[in-house]
């Protein structure tokens, strides 16, 4: 848990050793973002709005791994279409009535709240093994009055984003800071940038049960070791025994997505018509260059009693 009282005052303290990771805050208000760059060139950009990672460059900074819509709002006016939006405390449309999340918007409020930057920690051992961890916090006091009214529960979220040379790790820590227990869902809605959806497949889900949201929420069992995307896909794979899902491009593994204490994964591509129907999705044929593989805890609910903590996340390896 990050010590909220002990935030660093200087971002890049001078040091006699070799230059370490560089961390800067740029922009102002809802458009503020934190950028971090390793000495070897890899970088990330994280908007305070939603704590949304909007860029992750690996391969010495030459390869962008995340898809970001050309019309994504990066000024804090709405949830970002692209990058890694954080979904909490409900996934998808909330239950119609009778659940504490029922009055919340689709995918909850975390992706559309302004988070606090809590600080950075760096490891500067050697050029090739340096890493930087950025911590972001969102607490009941930081959400809108509407969200507070809809979900009047005391919580604390700390979201840690760690950049290493070939990987990005994003981990959530959810704490119940109130007297009452609460239930939540959580998901990392990662938009991966790919070259060509027709040559892309998803591996590591063979035998897993899934809900097909395109086919009236019917239940199926995955029978393909490599799932090709040939039309709109919106599936919730549940209770996955394997830790790793792999995105394969033109027969070569491109990304490994390793889940930690999150048992479900959503695979989503809106395809032609749905992409056109989203005002912030651009260009129209951008669906060819993205695939969402979203790790989460969305099958049922996670329950936290007073003082309890849940932690879960993902490590994504760029395999170029
Ligand atoms: O448009 P939004 O709210 O960002 O959601 C995008 C998609 O997010 C996915 O996680 C859902 O499974 C889809 O059903 C949904 O369409």
C-alpha cells in the first residue's frame, strides 16, 4: 500500500549515478498526464483522468503497443477510447435494478474520474534492467457527487503502473475504507495496437467457458486453440485456468497477457458497423488495427468487508 502522506516532492532528484528513468507531469487540469521514460527509450503516458495509460512504447521507444482512437477525448471530458481504461466498480451495463451499482454508468466511474498521482519509485540497477513504477490513487472524496450518490461507499484504489524494458505491469489495490461491506467488479480494458485484425488470433483460451454478448449472452465453450477475429466479437471468458493469453500476429506471438488474481478475460472488437456507430472511434476502419483483451474479475462480484483489500492485475509482455 502506498503511503499517501509520504509523497515525493521532487520528481527527478539529481543523482551522481547513471541517469535513471525520467518522470514528468505535463498539461494542466483534467488534461494533466504523467510521462515516464527509461534510459533505454521505452516510455509510458498516463492521463490523470481515469489513470488511463494512453501510450506504451517498447523496443527502445520505437513501437507503440496501445491503440488510441484519433478522436479519443484526452482532455477529461469523457472516458478515453483507447489505451487502458480502468473499469470499476461495475463492468458493462450495471444490473437493471436492485444492486448497489444499478445507478452507475456503463463500466463505472473509475475511468471518468480524476485520479491523484501518488508518486514514483524507480530501480536504476543497469541500463537494461531499470524500471519505473507510477502510483495513482482514487478515493471516495475524489469522485463526482453523482457517483457518490449512486455508490455511497467508502473505498480506496491504488493503481500501480510499472514500466520495464519489455513489459508493462498494471495492478489495482482495492480497499474497503468504510464500515459496510461492498461488492465490485474490476477490469483493465486494454486496447492493443495490431497491424491487421484479419491476421490476428488469440491463444490460451481453449476449453474455457464464455458468454457471447453478440449472440444474446449465450454460453459456449471455446473449441479453438487460436481464435480468429472475422466479425464483431464481444465475449466474456470466465474462470480461466491458464495464466497467459497470447495475441498472435501473422503466426508470431506479439503480446503475452499474464493475469494475476483476475480470473476472467473479455475479448472485444467492434468490427465495421459498431466502430462507425461510436462517435469517438476514429478512423472508421481503426477496428482493423486494434483488439481488446481485457483481464478482470467480472464474472459475479468480489466482496470486501470493512478494512479488507483486493489486489489483481496484469503483466503485458511485448514480444517484438
Ligand atoms: O463503449 P464503452 O462503454 O467503452 O464499451 C466498449 C465495450 O467494452 C467491452 O468491455 C464490452 O464487453 C463491450 O460490450 C463494450 O461495447
